[in-house]
C-alpha cells in the first residue's frame, strides 16, 4: 500500500479470506422462482419477437400470430405468477410502480414487464375477439394487429434481455464480471426458447402452412447459433473466477445441458424434418431453462466464494 | 480512571479487556498517550491483543516472576542510581526497620521461615517482629496467632502491632544486614532470570525487558501501574502474589501517585461494597473483625485492645465499633451490655464457603439461602457442591432465572446419568424470583471505591421482589417469632433496630434510609425516645411516614473523625461516613474532568479518590515533579492542597514529627503517608497479617506439573487448607497421569455462573456453548481439530466440550519438558440457553490460609479425544 | 419465571416509518444527550456517520448487543464456531453490527531453541502481523451512492435528513435486489419472518431525538466514533498520520478518495461509515475496490436491447418466405 513505510508488513493481496465467510450475500430468492421467471418471461418475449418480425417480414401468418400471442400471454402470465410468488404477495409488485428509477434494473424491468404485459394483454383481447368472430378483418384489422405487435416489440425486447442485466447489475462476481454480455445472452436465449416453444406447438399440432415450420426451424437455428456464440463469449470474463475452478458436478451437468441442448438443437434445426424440429424446439426450451438455472446457480456459488469477490472488487 | 495517566501498566492475573471492558477504556487511553501496556497471562487474550507486549506465563508461577522483577529492580543501576527511589523507600516504607537477629529467611531454611512449628503446622511469628531497643517494654500488640483458626477471610487492617513503637530499631542507611531492605534483597536473590525462566516459562530476556520497562517508567517524572484480578487471587498463595506486587510498586515509588498504584479489578458489580459492608463471616462492616471465641474478645475492652492500633486510623477502632453497635442496637446498646458488644454473636471456627459446604456435605447443615450465588456452576468441585446441596433439608434460591443451583435435583449430570436420582434427593427447593438491578435502587461500590447510586428504572415484573424487600419481610417474621422469647441468646434478635419505612406498590424498604444509617448520625437518646413514643402511638398507616421523617431529622455525620466511642454516634460503616453527609453524594452526577471527578459519586474514605496520596509529594511536601503533581503542601496556606482530597490530615506540616505519646494520626510524622498503618509507613516486610510468611514466597500450586525449582524441599504452601473428603482427591506434585496445566477463566460474553447471561439469548448467541482452548501441538498429539469433542479429566471428574485449537495457546518449556496449558472457560452449566460442561467439576477443594480463597486458576489435568463417559447436559439436550 | 425474563424474543419491528422528533431542540434550547455522550449536536441536513478505529477495538461486542437491544432484534440460532470467538460470522436481517476476530499469530518457533521470545516486540506488538489478533466492528457503510438504494425497485430505501441510508419498511416489497447489490453483504431480507429487507438504520429513531446511535454509545474504548462525517474524517486523518509515525500500517477504508494504490472506495462516492484498518481489506472481509453495480445497469440495458434487436433482425431474415 502506498505511503506505508518500507518493510511494513501486511498480508499479501489474495492471501486472505475471513474463515471462508462470504463477504457478500447470495440472493434471497426462493429456489427456482427467479430462473423460472427469467425463462418464461424469455419465452414470452421470444415468441412475441418472432411472430412480430414474421408479421413485419412477410405476409400474415394468422396461425403463427395467434400461437405467438397465446404463448406470450401464457408464458408471461406464468412468469408473473412465479415473480409474485417470490415476492410473497401480489400487491408487492405494485410497490415497484410507485417510482421510476432507471438505475434500478429491477424497477426498469417492472415497468418493462408492465408495458409488455399491457401489449400482450391487448393483443390477446383482440385475438380472442377475433377468434370469436369480432374485431373484424381486413386491412384495418391487419394494421391494428401490426400496431399492437409493434407496440409490444420494444418492451418485449426489453423483457427478453433485461433479466441478464438485472443479474449483472449486482455485486455477485460471476454476474457482474459478465456485464455487457448477460443481457445479450439472455436476449438470444429468450429468442431461441420462444421460437422453440412455437416449434414444439407446430409439431404437436401441425401448422396449416408447411412453410411455417420450416421458417421457424431456420429461425431456431439462427437463434441457437447466436446463443451459443454469446454463451461462449460471455463466459470468458468470468472464467478466471476461483469459483469456476471448483465447479461442482451438478453445475457442470447444467452447463453441459445448457450448451449441449443448444448445440444439438442447432444441428436438429439445421437437419429439418418433423422429429428433428420437435427435438430442436424441445432442446431450445430446455436449454433456455438450463441456462437460467446455470447462471443463477453459478452466481449463488460465486457469492459464496470470498475469493471471487476479491477478484471482482479490486 | 487514573490509569489513563500511567506511563506503563503491567496487567497480570487479569484479562482486563475481557472482564473489565469499561475500565479498560482508560488503559487504551493510556496506550494511545504512549504508555506501555504489558500483559502477562497463560493465554493470549483480547487483553494481550491490545497490549503493547505480551508474555506467556505458566499458571501459578507468578510469585517467581514478580520476585524476579523485584530482584532485577534492586540490582539495577537505575534503582541504585536515582536518589528518588531511596528517598521514597526510606521515608514511606518500613525498609529501614531492623528485624530480630534470630529471624531466618526461606532462602536459608529451604522454603520455610523461622518460627515454623512442624508439629502444629503453624508459624510462631515472634521472630518476624522488629528488633527493639534493649530493655524496652514488651509490646502489647504483636502477633495474634490465637485467632488464626477463626479469622480466615479478607481483611486489610493493620491490627494491633508495635511498629509505631519508638523503641523499634531502624537503620536509615538501609545497610544493616537485618534491616528489611537487606532481608528483602537476600530473600529474592535466588530469583534470577534463568531460574525464573525455568519456573515460569518466560524467557530470561523478557523478564529483564519487562523489568527495564517498569524501571524506565518509574521515578519522579513517570509512574507505572499494576492491575490484577482473580488470575492472581485464586491460588494457594494468592496474597503472596499481591504483596510481591505491592513490594515492587513501593520500591519503584509508584504508590499514592497519579498513574501509579495497584488496581485490584474487582468482580461482581459491587463486590467491593460487599467486602466493605461484608458478606464475609468473619468481618463486621468497615473491616472490623467479627467477634470471635478467643479470650481477647470476651469483653469490649479486650476486643479493642487486640484490634486497635496506637497509630493511624485504626487507633479509633473503638469509636467505629461503638457507632456500629449504636446503629444496630439503638437504645438497646446500654452500658450494661458494653454498648451492645455483648449482643454480638461470636464465631467459633472457619465458616468460609468451602468448609461450610463440606459440613453441608456431611449433613451438618439444615438449610441454606442462596441469594445471588450459583455454586452448582461456580463452586469449586461443583459436583461435590451439588451433592452438598442435595443433603440440605431446605434450600431457598432467590435468583433471576432457574439456575443450576435450583435445578440440580432434576437436571444435573449426576441425575441425568442415573448416578443419583431426583427421588434420592430430599432437599426441598424454593425458587423465589428476584428483582434485578434495574428494578430496584441501591448503590454499587466499584473497583476505585467509588460508591455510585442507581435508581429504579422499572417495577419488577410479576412476583419478582428486591432482596431488600425479602430480607425486610424475612426479618419481620423472624422478629415476630422471637418476640416473646426470654432466652438470652435471642436477645440480639429482639434488640436489633429495624426502623426502615416501606413504600410503593410492593412495600419496598426505603434504601435511602439505609444509606443514611450506613453514613452515620448523631445519636441523642432522649430525642430518639421521643420519636419512639410518637411512632408507637401513631396509627399504623402513618407509621412509615413518621419513620421516614425521623430519618430525615437525624443529623448526618460528615466524616468519620466525628465518630465517638461513647454511644453518641451511630454509624453502619465507618469508612462510608460522608456518603450521605450532605445529601446522597453517591447519586451526585457531575462528570467533571473525567479523571478525579470529585462530584461524581462518592469515594470512601472522605471522597478521597487516591489512597495514600500524600506519597505524591516528597517528604518535604513538594511535588516529586511537575508532571506528576497531585497533592502537595502549600506553605502559605499551611495546608495540603491539590487535585484530590488529601488522604492526610490537611493541616499537618510535612516536617512534623510524630508524638510518641499520641494516638491515631497524631502519632504519625508529617512524612508518614500510610494513614491506615500503625506506623504510617507501608510494609515491605510483614511482621503480621499473613499466617504463612512475612515475605512473599514462590510456592507451586497445590497441583503442579513440576516441583518447586526455588525451594525443592518445600514445593507448596505449608499452610494450604485441604479437604479429605470423598471425590476430592489431589494430584500432588508432578503427577505423570495429569501432565497438563489447566486454567479457568471468563469470557466477555458471559458472566460468572451464567445466571445473568446464559438465559439471555443476545449474549448466548455470542458464545453459545462451552469449549476448551488447546494449542496446536497438543491438538496434533490428540488427533483433534477445532470442533472435535475432547474430555478433560482430573481425579474429581470429567468434563467434555468441543475443542478450540488456537495459536493463542502454546506449550511452555518448563523443568526440561514441554508443558501444555489447557484453557476452560468456567461459565457453563446444564441449564439455560447456552449450556455446556461446568469446568468446576474438575477443580479441587483447596484453600489459601489467610483469606480462604480456593485455587481455581492453576491445577493439573489430562485430556483425551471424545466425549465424557458420563453423559453431560449438552448431550442429553441434543 | 423465565417467561417474564425473556428479554430478547421479539421479532423485528415491522413498518417502523420515520418518526417525528419528540423534542424540538431549538425551542427547548436544551443540550442533546448526544452532545454529552459524543460531543456532537444532531441536526437535520448534516452528514452523520461513524469513524471506526479498529486499533482501539477490544472485541467486547457491546456494540453488537446494544444494537440488538435497541432495535429489539431477535437472537439467532447459532452454532458454536470452534475456530474463533466470532460466533456471529456475518450480517443478517437481525444482525446489523458484527464484530470480527482475525487471529494472525505466527507458528510457534521450536521451543527448545527460543532465540527471540515469542510475543515480545518491545512496543506495539498489537500492530505486528506475527503476533496479533485483529478485531473490527463492522456495520452498514451508509454509502454515498448506495448500491442497495440504487437497486431498490420500490424506492423503499431512502436517504434521510442525516444522510443515512434507510429502509422504509412499509414500502419494501422483499424483492431482495438490494441484498445482491450491496458490495458488503450488509442488507438482508428476513425470508423467515416479515419477508422484508433489514439493516442498520444509523439509529434513525435515536438521531431524531438527539441521541447518539446505540452501538457507538456503548463502545467502551471509543473505537466507534459517531459524528459529522467531515469532522470525523479530519480526526481520522490525524490518527492515521499518528499511527504511521509509530510505524503502524494504518489507512482509511471508505474515506472516499483513492487513498491507497489498491484500496479504493471512490466508486461508491465515499462511505459515511469508514474504518481505520491496519491490514489489507480482505483480511477484514472487505472488498479492496468495491464496485457500484448500477454503473452497469444503463449500459447493460441498452446493450441488451440492441443485441436483442440485432438478433431479431437476424432471425427476421431467416423468417422470410421461401423464395420459391
Ligand atoms: N465479562 C465478564 N466480566 C467479568 C466477569 C465475568 O464473568 N464476565 N466476572 C467478574 C468477576 S466476579 C471477577 S472476580 C472478575 C475477574 O476478572 P479476571 O481475573 O480478569 O478474569 P478471569 O478470566 O477469571 O482471569 C483472568 C486471567 O487470568 C489468567 N490466569 C489464569 N491463571 C493465571 C495465573 O496463574 N497467572 C496469571 N498471571 N494469570 C492467570 C487467565 O488466563 C485469564 O486470562 O471479572 C469480573 N468481570
Ligand atoms: N474455576 C473457577 N471458579 C470460579 C472462578 C474462577 O475464576 N474459576 N471465579 C470465582 C469468582 S471470582 C466468583 S465472584 C464466583 C462467582 O460465582 P457465584 O458466586 O456463584 O456467582 P454468579 O454465578 O454470578 O451468581 C450470581 C447469581 O445472582 C443472580 N442475580 C443477579 N442479580 C441478582 C439480584 O439482584 N438478586 C438476586 N437475588 N440474585 C441476583 C444471577 O442471576 C446469578 O445466578 O465464582 C468463582 N468461581
Ligand atoms: S458489565 Fe458493568 S461492571 Fe462489567 S464492565 Fe460492563 S459496565 Fe463495567
Ligand atoms: S453498505 Fe450496503 S446496505 Fe449499507 S448503504 Fe452501502 S450498499 Fe446499502
Ligand atoms: S427488498 Fe425491499 S429494500 Fe430491498 S430492494 Fe427490494 S424493495 Fe428495496
Ligand atoms: S447505528 Fe443503530 S442500527 Fe446501526 S448498528 Fe448502530 S445501533 Fe445498530
Ligand atoms: S463496542 Fe467498541 S470495543 Fe467493543 S467490540 Fe464494539 S467496537 Fe469493539
Ligand atoms: Mo469474582
């Protein structure tokens, strides 16, 4: 340390920990709820994203749009239930809407979630009315649909990615060191598992248009490729953490599952064919879940490893 | 508080920071002002951690170490070169007194002094007396061996002696071979650094370094202090330890000067108060001896002759006694009963704690009140003491919680293991809830003799009542029971005054009135009789108001010099006189300068904050130095002035010579600061006071891993009190079966037997369970790591706890072998929130001869891995 | 009887919202208790905090207990940690003060060949890493840019008029985000009881009434000093200089600026509760360079959105109808 007399004895940097007691706290979240929420929220965002883009990119695929809206609504609903279960009481969610604080990823997320939820809810309403024969058809209706999808696009993109930022904006070394990467990674994973869900639905109850499945498979392949690439890159900053070298077996299995699913899913998606597409979808969805569990779990362990904090906070 | 001014403090036999954290602030202040803080302890503790240096000592070897320091000081260049030391010692101590020619020192007689009577196993102290001018009259005081068997508790008075006698021979040059200083020098000559190293484990050069630190920080400009507590007292030679320290401090000129002194860090909140107004069986308030069954105490005249000195404050012992008797017996103290003296009961033998429990164990005691004591945990050989409790017919425990001493019949390890059963214990136990300190008012007297009042913060909950309430109620019932008795032995019960008003929702006695009685008041027989009549005639509901009115009307005394022996004054404790002289001074709260703070509480005697502070000036009355000025003679004002109340007659000039025919302080010269002493000078050699030596001598603990390297023929204290009872076998000297040293001590987080802490979850979470501290080397030998169970074994029993392996403990190299020291905090027991084995199940019953203190700090033991074979509380709880 | 005396068995007080001061000091013109006990007058609008001088700590844990008592925090079910006197180990929702004990004792030299006696260092052996037992009372740092506060999505965590960081219990929703944001492991959600976040309040309720915080008041050696941060900093700098002159490797942790090469808390804008340490921060379980997590938030959110969009565009391409 600067300014200390020559020969002053202090402990060497990194030599110490306080009896192995973690200097920071691991999350208090109830097991499973938060990764589950990340995953479901991601599916909702991914599904929304893909059907909206599909809508923007070409002719309307009514079936896909409807499926996308239902998936988004279902997943978002499920995710919100998990989030509220973790908080304990529904009105506790509302507490987050008393203020707007851009420096709080969770606050921003709450607003994003609300906005996205609004869009999804609106879309679902329109969809239900339409399916019941109301809400008309034709150019105006298409514009309305497109408008709604566009309205939900930005919040959807946000919901798909902010969860990664939520983690990296903490003092947990394994997350903090991956800042800048976790958001993109989660965005990719959200996309792939959203597409995956639609793929699976399409194979269980085949689309009327044969091109839907093929298009989705191509999209799946692209999303998984991006996810794999981001996975790889985003892990690098955290690879030097001491907790990585002591990774327990179950966490290694999770890692293998997350990466393996994505890789095999990618191959399947490329290969084409019903079974392969089904497999690709399932793997993408499962991989997305494994990835969220892997990231939260490794973070929890990193928080419990003092040396990680020393590595991070220096 | 004065410790903040010290330049060097030697803390030894105390874990100052852990057991006296609040007082320790002054040590830290001193350290930050640049003082050296030296901690000498068997263990590296929180005190060692904050000291500037630390020395590891073998438990029980402190006299050797301190003796080594005395020798180092006496032989040092500094001590012999600086006139200050010689001047201080010559004037203020008995260094110049010449001893009888036939006095023989322990160094000559292999560990015993002259006068040893092997057959009776006692000393004839005649040869320890000063030599007197040929043909002078035989002194009328002198050694008081007759009471040796009945007076076994703490006291500090210089009893009747002849030191003040003008016939005593002295050599102011301190050269006479038989003068105290030369005797002292010879006595400690064998305590060389190398020998000390072999005895204590403290490297020779460290002894020298510590001695140099003390020398460097003593003198005109600087002062050193010593602080000790029960790491020194609880030994079979405890008083020797403290007197070696006293000798050292006197030699260094550190008594009665700011930043100097010896701090006895007292224990329980008012343990000082409970020796001043004692809970001890053989003392009356103010350190007057209890009347005993020796011939001398048959009459008041005889008592006074044996207890009063000619010189010093003890000359007025009769006034103190008469005033006490007046306070206790009021109008019933009559000339016929020698002012109440004949109403005083007499003690017939040693009734200190351990002998009492041995009698209890023998079935000779029917009932016991335990009011604020937990011997089932804190008592030595606690198993034995629990068994003793089980032989009582009845036992009343007044405590805050259901402590072990109240639950032993169902929760003790003996009962749980089936060794004995609840059915076989016939003791009827009454557990009465006591109010705690915040729920009642009263006073605390602390380590610095400061009496501080505390007010009631809340009413006690439920059935909890103060101890004063209980004693008041009990006494009123006892008195009613004996009201009609005409047996002479019941006379004192009927004669005792008990005129405290009660008030409040629970009828609590008025503590302020009790303080007024302790303080003392002018006793006018006729006025008192008028009051008696008024009170007698009043309606029952007015009585308490009238009683209080009378207390307010009684003229309080301002100082103990106003006490008389003719019954015209009443005083519950002469040394406390003045505490209520002008309102309740114990309750005064002016922080002042944070050093002397004369208006914060009241310090006995006479609000003197530093005893013997006349020593802070040179014999001519000038401050020894500007830096250390405290109390000095102002020649213009013709009085002693300074920062503190002078502990000296304020107008006695320094040059005055003592008058041979005078009594009391008038017999003292103007350069005789020790007002309590017969001669006015401190003792470097004790012609009396101690039964077992006139000079402190290193004796090994009763159980020791090595023989005495200094006196191979006399390893242990020849007069230690032992108890030949079942379950109390001793290991003796160098017993290979019990190779390790065991010591017991406190933790900051708990208090004594745990009644006030082990039931409190906030404190229990900080130290939730018993543990044993062992060094790494021993742990390796035993194959244990931190957290493993270990069992410590002695001939008295086994106690298990989890091991804390730490470098704070280390083995020592003693007598040519590695000696491990094992530390066992003794707070734990089987009841409460934080539990664990009681360390005292391991300790033996053995006492020191002068004050009956047990030896709980140094014994021997063995240790093994694993749990005790006898299940203990911790296990049964799990 | 033991029921009557169960002094410590209360749950944390929920919903203790800011209280109105009972006393209007200005009007009464009286001295506050804090002026007597800490020599400082407590007034809204000033920055208050602690200067904890660990070289004065004697490990008595009075501060820890005083905090629990004043705030009526329940004791925890702890197990003996037979390595150390620190059975508390870490902060929690019910432990807001925590005293650490660090044994730094060299291995014992060979007994029979003692050249230099162990434990004797002439002076200041407490400052020598070969023979010392460090003690340190840790607490919430009341960071200037408090990560917990920045992370809090509900605005439950506020900065009070004394510049302390305070959790409003009625607003906290128990999300636990503050818990992972705090770089010092201070704040924690009481998952077992009220599900809300708890930490040191800097004795907000006491400050309102002119009382020094309970922990500082109880500290016998003034290791914990309460006061106005700027004044404390001045005192602390003098103290550091003094100790260094004595050869002690003292430095301030949390004083706001990069005082030492590799210990820098400036990312947090300074800690209102700062410490004088004599060994590396990690020895006391403190991060050398605590980070401000919110610095990653905006950047992360934007990066996330942009990549998500890029992914979308990429994927969008693949979604084009087969050009058949
Ligand atoms: N926290 C707390 N404070 C207390 C108490 C408490 O129980 N808890 N009890 C109060 C009471 S009643 C008392 S009497 C005082 C006692 O206060 P202290 O005497 O300071 O306390 P102990 O821990 O009993 O012993 C002090 C030290 O003596 C050491 N020691 C043991 N044997 C020897 C020896 O032979 N020589 C030397 N030099 N040292 C030795 C021990 O290792 C220990 O560190 O504390 C009072 N204060
Ligand atoms: N091995 C070993 N043994 C030792 C010692 C040692 O160092 N080593 N130290 C010795 C020393 S110094 C001491 S002082 C003794 C202490 O041991 P004990 O004399 O047995 O004292 P405590 O355990 O403090 O018991 C005091 C009890 O009083 C209760 N109490 C508190 N306040 C009140 C009150 O106002 N009224 C009433 N009625 N009760 C109250 C408390 O709850 C507690 O149970 O132990 C001695 N035993
Ligand atoms: S418990 Fe009381 S007597 Fe003991 S150190 Fe604390 S304040 Fe002083
Ligand atoms: S130390 Fe932690 S809990 Fe305290 S203000 Fe800073 S971030 Fe918040
Ligand atoms: S747990 Fe409470 S205080 Fe902490 S971030 Fe969430 S709402 Fe804010
Ligand atoms: S300031 Fe108050 S709340 Fe904070 S640690 Fe101290 S006592 Fe506890
Ligand atoms: S009260 Fe003071 S001395 Fe005691 S542990 Fe706390 S900071 Fe240290
Ligand atoms: Mo004691």
